[in-house]
């Protein structure tokens, strides 16, 4: 096989109303009863990730329904840029990192792109890092309130949170859906 290099990218956007919605979103996440964390996520203080959330389950998550109006247009802009029709959120979850928490290198599955909303980011150096295919580590220039969109094959990690302050993110996987399959 022959590997030919092409340029890749990440997309940065932001939640315009971040300051207005942050407190309420953190309360909804704080009140959220997480049933169990698997060993895969033992270095993340609070996470409600489930690999097989249904669209109906996502639609019932109150932190997501609250956030949706504030990110809908931003996701639409990304879909337009990428020329993707019928982009939809196929999974979503939150993660809270306290001191020394981390999420090691990984990529997502069953989606075209994924997104991180930095709801609490004590320092930009604790934002998601991306690893290129030639092994270079990239630190995207993002701050609290930003949205970071990554193409799915990109490996990324959350570096160790060395600060005494909590980091909170809401993550989304997004995919295309056939028009006839859109829930009515
Ligand atoms: Fe991730």
C-alpha cells in the first residue's frame, strides 16, 4: 500500500451565550446521577458516556435539550462548510476532569465528525490535543466557551489536568442520516 499525505484541519467555533448558560448547564450536570463508570474511564471523575445511546435517550437528556438552541446554528455552519446534508447528533455525553484526571489518546467511531464544547476550561493548555499521522502533537488554540470540531479518524486526548480547577466538556458525535430515516 502507498500512503499519500493530504492536509487536514480542525474547526473552531464558539457558543456565543456561553457566559449566560454555563451556570445552569453545570447545575444540570451536577444533578445528573451517573449509574456507572467503566474501567476505561477511571481517570475521569464524572462521565455519562454510553456507546449505544438511542436518539430518544439523547432527546430526553435535559442538559442537551437546554444546550441545543445555543449550538444548533454553529453545527449548521460546520455542516454547510463540509457540504454534509442531514447532519445529526448520533451520541453525546459530558466529562468532568478534576486534578490529575486525563483521557488518553483515542478516536471515535460511528461518526463523521465529533465536537467538544469547553464548558469549563481552567487553562487553554488543558484543552484537547490532536495527534497527526506523522506523530506531531497539536494544541488547538481554544478557550472556555469554544467548540472544537474534529474529523473522526483524528486521534486526540485530554492532557492531565494539573490545575486544582475542574475541567468540564460536553462532547458530540455527529453523523449523516438518510432523509427517510429522520425521526418525525
Ligand atoms: Fe474524544
